[in-house]
C-alpha cells in the first residue's frame, strides 16, 4: 500500500514512523524533516518539499505517486482544503474537509454548535466586532476575570487570560482591540469567562460515526517552567496508564468523551465530512467539565503520546476510517504512561531569531529508550542538525509503567542534546499536584499524594 503524509511537525514524524513500518510512505513537507525523510526513504517511498497548504500541489503529488490513502492532520492544510482536493480526484484521505475542519478554524461556529449539543459545558461567551460591542461584552462579565481569544487559527499563541497574561479588564480590552485590528473582516474577538481548573485533551479517533477514545493527555502550553512566558504550540505533554490524569475523575473523562461524540454526530447531521482525529480541549473543574476548543486533527505534541503507545498498524486504522468501519480493537494502546518533551530553539515563541546548529545522537538516544521525532529542523551532518524558523526543533518521547520512569528516561536523553532549550518541570510531580489543587481547591496540602491513577 502507498500512503501519504502531509506536514512536517513532530506529530507527522510520529505518524510517519508507523506508516513507514506498514506501507510505502510518501511525504509532502514544507522542509526536509529528518525523521520523515528517513522513514519515507526506508519504506521505499519518497518526499517532496512544497507548500503543504496548496491543495492542488498536494493532490498532484498524490497522483504522481499513485497514493492509495492519505493522512492530513495539520490545521492549516485542513482549513485550506487539502482533503477536499484529494477526495475530489478520488484519492482516499483521512482528515476532515475544510467544512468539517471549521470546528477548529472558526471558533464562533464551534461555540454555536457546542451551545446546541452541550450547553452545560459551554463557558459564558460574548463575540465583539468593534470597540462598542467590546465594551458591552466586558460589561456582561462585571468584575469576573475573562479570557480573550482570536476566533481563527493561532498555533496556540493567541489566547490571553486574566491572571497569567492580563492584569485587568482594561488590559483585556487593549488586547481585544489588538486582535480586532488584525482579524479578518467579520471575524471579531471572543471574550469568555475565565475557567478555574486544569486543562486536558482527548485525541478522539473517528470515521465520522464511531469514536475511539485514547487516554487523556496534558499539554504544557507555556514557554518556561512554572507556566511563565508566552503561549506556545506546546512544550511537552503526558498521559497516564489510566485513561484519566491525576487531577481528573472518571466522570470528567466520560463527560468529555460524550461531548465529543455529540459534536461529531452533529457535524454529520450538518453534512460536514469529519474523519480522523478530534483533539478536544477541556477544563476539569470542581463542578464538572467545560469545553475550551475542538481541533480537527491530532494535537502536537499530544499525537506523539498516543502514537508511542500504539501497537497496531496506522495504515490499517486509516483503511478502517475511510471504509467507515472503525472499531476500538483497531487502535490497540499499551496501558503505560507516556511523556513527550519538546526541545526548542532559544528564540522559540520569543523573537524572530536565527537558525541554530545542535548536536543530537539519534541512535544513542533511541538505544536509551526514547523515540526521536524531529519537527522544525533539518540535518546538516551526522548527528548535527539545524533549526528551521523559530519553531519547536525536536521531541523526545518515552513510555513506561510509571510517569516517573518515562520522565527519567526523557530527561537523561534531553541532557545529551546541545544548544536547544526545554522545560524542566514537564511531568514533575510538584507541578501535577498543583493541578490537583486547582480542580480540588480544598484538598489539604502540597504534600498530598497524587490520585491513585497517577502511575
Ligand atoms: N498542543 C496544542 C495543539 O496541538 O493545538
């Protein structure tokens, strides 16, 4: 079977690794990601560098390589209609059409749909299109703290919340005006109640009808330890051997899964083609679950958690999805904890920056028990790589019976990589205990152990 992966992040590297093991992999990428290029070549496939958001270029590549089935799991290509172009020429594809992916690229549409299917999980929201509407919107919240969110795609970098980023409604107003000034006509800005709780995501896998639920994941969105600094695409992520995370109850997990099922069913009722993965973001709170957003694709880094636990054939899952015959048995996942750590350019999320060369001994790191999934980097010599742009350079991933073991392996391997920066508190127990206290504010002390599923 000939498969196609579109995109070049750590997420696509992890998918490419499984796809190349079970098929001839062809890759359409924005730069020569060393993991993807290596896996494609080893499988007897190929790669081409081009604009991953150009539907006709991707479709032409798929035709030229006589691809049987394609995987598109990156936000911008989905919004641009890459799946639409593949389906239109008869190439089978996993991933929603642009209309199905609107659940991600138009947060106003997403929130209207959510208000229909799960009003109890919708945070209070006002959408403002000008300064007058903005003042009316802020007045609705009184003295309550708010979050300001651009409604379109922002790569995880557009949301600002009172507390960590904004100190007052006046600052929230200034930032909302900034968002309005750069938004597309009619798009507006979202003013939302600030939710107190801990975030989690579920990477629901679906053929548009059946939905399979892997364990919940936790993503570290901020640049520096202790959640300091600007928002990023995610500096690391983890999952536990249980489906839940230390700060969650099973009721949080079950409610979140049920909301995802309702959203996918509603997209089908609306005639919007959805298949692939819905990376859904929630807050676990003392009063239940609130929805943050829906992404019409795997999360990055969270995809790497799930793919590192996956013991099956991803091309076989793709076949089942396009046939509309997905079952939970098609997605065997080891019951282990997993930890992903992104190593980034020193300039990442801070400034435009420059290219950095770094050393990384892939074979040694893999022998030590870590997967190496490159992202915004290219290879320049043996064990020497260069960052591309200012995005995340490379992810190290490990799975083990306990989170502590997985973390120890990843941290040991990260120390051997030069130049790049990484957060020291990813997977650290004190940090996770802080999340437990956010959801259960009356839980006694910092020394309180994690819930029993923390292993
Ligand atoms: N980790 C956040 C995202 O994939 O959007």
